[in-house]
C-alpha cells in the first residue's frame, strides 16, 4: 500500500518535473532544428524536417563567423581567468588559514565585501581605461579574477584546514622555502577542491553576460553570451538560428553537467551546511 | 589592502618577535606576500572602483574630466519617477524571488529526500537550469511567455486563462521573477538537501518512537536543524535578487515603459546614455541598499547560531 502511493507520487512528480523543467529545453532543441518558416510559428512540435546541422552551420557562419570567434574568446577568457584565480586564491587561503593574526580579520572582511558588494560599473570602466585595458580581453580577465577571488578563497580555506600542518613542517625542516612548501607539498594536495573551483567558476565565467557587456564591448571582442543578443536583433524573425545559438552555448555546461554533476553540486553547496 | 599588507611583510617579524625567540621566528613559512598578487588585483579592480564611486556619484563626468555638482545626481535619481520605480522594483524582485526560492526549494528538497522513485534523476533535472546561460533562459521564456505562446496554451488546456505576462505592465516584473525562480530554485534545493541529509538519523528514529507525524517531524526537526542551509539560501537569493540584471535585460529591457526596470538595469541604461555621474549614483544607491539589507541579516543570523 505504502509503496504504491510512493510509486504514484513518484510518477506524478516525474510528469510535473518533466513539464516544468524539461519542456523549455525540448522547445529550444525543436526550434533550433526547424526551418526558418516553421520556427517562426513558435509552436511546440517536432520539426517536420530536421535542419539542426544546417542551422548550426548558419548560426556559426553568421556575421563573419562571429560565434566562432566568440567561442575562442570565451575559451581564452575562461581558461586564463580560472588559472590565475586558482593559483592566487589558493595562496591567500593557505596563508590566511595557517597564520593567525589580526590581519585575518581584515582579509575576512574584504572577502565578505567581495561576495556582497555590487561592483561599480562606470568607475571600473574608468580604472580599466586609465590602465589602457578597457575593451581588451586582458582587462576582462582581471575583472573576472577580482570578482571571483572571494568565493574561491572561501572554498580553498575550508579545504586547507583539513591538511595537517605536520606536512608543511616536515618540508620546512627539510629546508624547503615557503614557495616550495606551497607549490610542491600543499598545492598538489588541493587537487580535489581545485577541480570543484574550476568547474564552478568555469560555469560562472562562461555564462557571464554583464561583465563582457560592460567591459568588453564591440563585435570583434564578443563572448558567447553576447552573440545571442546580436542574433536576436539581427535575425528578429530567424528564431531557428537564435535557438541554434542558444543550444550551442548550452552544450559546454551540459557536458560538464553530464560528467561532473556531483562535483558541481558539492562546490555550490560547500559551506552551506556549516553556515 | 596592498598598502596594508606590505608594511606587515617588512616589519612583521620584528613586531611579532617578543613572544617566541627571534631566531626561530625570523621568517614565517607563511609569508604575507603570498597574498600580494591577489590583493593588488582585488584592490585595483574592485576596491578602487567601489571607493571612487562615492566621489564620482557627486560629479558630472565623462571619464576624463569631471565637474563637482554635489548631490544633484541623487536629487535627480529620487525625483525621477521612473528611477524611483526601479528602486521599488528591485525590492519587490528580491523579496519575491528570495521568498519563492526558500519555500519551493524547501518543498522540493523534502520531496527529493523522501523515498520516491527516480530521485537522482529528478534532483539532476531540478539543478540543471542553474548551469545554463541566463540569457539563453531569458530569451527562451520570452518566447514561451508570449500571450499566445506555449505557456498560455498549456494553461488553456487546464482551463486557465493565462495573463499577458511580459507585455502587461502589471505582470512583467513578476513574470521575470518567476523565471528567475525557475532557473535558481535548483541551487536552493541542493543546499536544502545537503542540510537535511546532514541531520543525524537518531532524531528521526526518536521521533518515530514517539509517534510524531510527518508535519511534526518537519516542524520540530527538519526546520530548526536545517537553519544554516536556510540562512545560506536566504542570503544568496537576496544578494542575487538585489543585483539581478541579466534576466531582466534579456526578457524585458526594463519594459514595458519602465515598469520592470530595476536599479541594475537603470545603471546600465544611464551608462549607455552617457550619464556617467547618474549611473554611478545608481551604483551607490544599490551599494547602500545591498549592504543595508544583507550585512544586518548576516549579523542577525550569526547571533541566532550562537543561541542555538
């Protein structure tokens, strides 16, 4: 009796979940696979002729292969920002966790500020312009690093606390300097949290829309999230290409999700239980 | 921060010397210069803009030259009804999305920690939208929420006459908020699940022995013991809601008229229009709003934790 109710509850749940959470994605897929006229009707139906690959090709080729360039830009942005973020925030977390002093209060406060305070748009543009970094990929990389530091430091610090101090001390007695202790002994041990940080931040940076919009304007610099918008204005009626573009930029997070779902959830809920 | 770290690095050992013998403590194996690169980037690209925003919000400004005009930008901001609406909308948006994420996230977490079939699959399905591009979601729902679009077709099937969603000034903001909840509830759910799973089983066993009902179990065990998770969800959702820009920009661009503008979208619009001082004043207003709401909440929750 009890198992039966559970079964029905489960089936009802699945049906509702599918309608609410999966139908929108099916809609994206179907519309991206339709021909232009059929897509324009915006109906939720299977495409009569599947033109998915052709639409992908058209979306990629539009406006002098803008989407291809955007994918390259976004990849560079994501990879470089995350590399810098991982190394720098691990260094901060290591020192802050190991060394107790009055500076820790200051650093904790700054980390909290970084998490809470909304960045000031125009003054940041002003800083970038003064440094000659406005409208450059390098400038945007610094921005992503600056805005991502707080979250990464929090994750790393919690993990460094679980690494026994004996390890550093052994290495120090063997005559290793601080740099060697960190990079040869500690950093390799951070592997699992590094994976978490990389995954979570790559989703954040790859999906970032506002920062490229503010700090990296211009078609030749487009990142993937901005191409969707340019498509929308240019092809206001070409819904098949718009959705093909949306589908294409959803594929990287989808792949991450399929293979590393558990790791992502782990990273995003880290610290939540402890408060 | 960089200026604070540097002196410490040079005079630090001398200052800390009194306690342990200087010979042992000469150089810490955990040097503060490790913080320096991160500190410089954080300082230049976050702290400097934040502090200078207070100054530039008092000026008329074109990025190279500025003219001090006192509080004119703020007077403008609070006199223009469209801008005042954005302030009100920001609060409504943050409260609605935060409230719905907490309630729905908790309900979903209860469902997904109970013994239902396909639990793992359903958890994944709820979480997936968190990872998807906000802009993609926004544009998709813009199509789905068309007055004669898929959602209203679906509602008509069960006999509900759907609203005009984004086209109607009265429902536009709330429609965007609903999509925000759709996209973000998965994160709240997995945080609640992590909180519920970490509750020791003994409590439930004891409750079962005492013959507690399902509701009592929720009210007396799950709710109080998953409080840290609730705190996290509330604070994350509030910060996200107050700063929200992407989704609103993708779906309505603040329209129809200015009815779904929030402070973040006003900041961008004024920036595009070249009113840099006014845009920065908007930033300061948002800064004050976020800190005035979130910091006290942080402190309040921190104190609650101690009481427990």
